[in-house]
C-alpha cells in the first residue's frame, strides 16, 4: 500500500458526493467499479490507497480532491436544469 502525500487535500464520502452532485451510495458504487480511487487509514493512522480486493464494511472511505475532480461523467458536465443534458439553442446563437 502506498501512503498518500501529506500535502494532498482529502475529503470523505459525503464531501465527494456533494462535489460531484450525486449520492453517497453512488460514490460507493464507483469505487469497486474502478472509476474512483478510494483511500483508507491503516492501523498506523496513515492514509493509503484502498486495495480493490479488500472488503471492510463500515470503514470510512476517503478521496483525494484531485481524483474526484478528474472523475466527471458526461451527465454531470451538463448544466443543471437542462433536460437529458441537452440545451436547445435559439437560432442566431
């Protein structure tokens, strides 16, 4: 397990969900799918990358701000309030 640099900004599941505009449950589904890297604190209190084969229910997951900002699905890139991510443009715009 590789330790995370001390200067890295970290957020919990709630913060990651808020930043991406989705639910905490959705964040937890992205991790096993390999779309978002999660980190955990080891026995020594060091933040390390979570290994995909580890299943530790109830342990808090933490995410690097850089990783959360890198994951931007197409649905979340569309402006809020637009239907299905599409905006009708008027002629001349």
